[in-house]
């Protein structure tokens, strides 16, 4: 009987350690998931920055195209909402 109690105590101690180990592992997994989420957010932010840069480049390209149309057939054209040319 004495040995049985000792075994039960040992098993309980092992189970408590096992439970603590599992809890620590779950906490590590939650931390890894938080880190993955932070990395995904950083990647989304990088993509937003790239998209803003592409939009700025498209805007610069439109301005260059508009600038090319400032002089048409020897006329000086001013474009705001509508292009008006004075020859």
C-alpha cells in the first residue's frame, strides 16, 4: 500500500510537469502565431508602400504624358480640366 501511494504521487508529479510542459508549449505556439501575424502585417504594410509608389509612378507618367501634349502643332496648350490651345 505504501508503494502504491508513492507511485500515485510520482504519477501526479509527472502529470503536473507534463501539464506545465504542454502549457509552456502552447504559450510558445501562441507567441509564434503572434510573430507570424506581425510578419504578415509588416508584409501588408510593405505591399501598401509598394502600391503607393506604383501609384506615384503612374501619376508621374500621366504628368509626363500631359507635358508632351502641352505643345501640339505649334500651339501652346494649357490643360487643367479641359485642354485649351492658343496658336
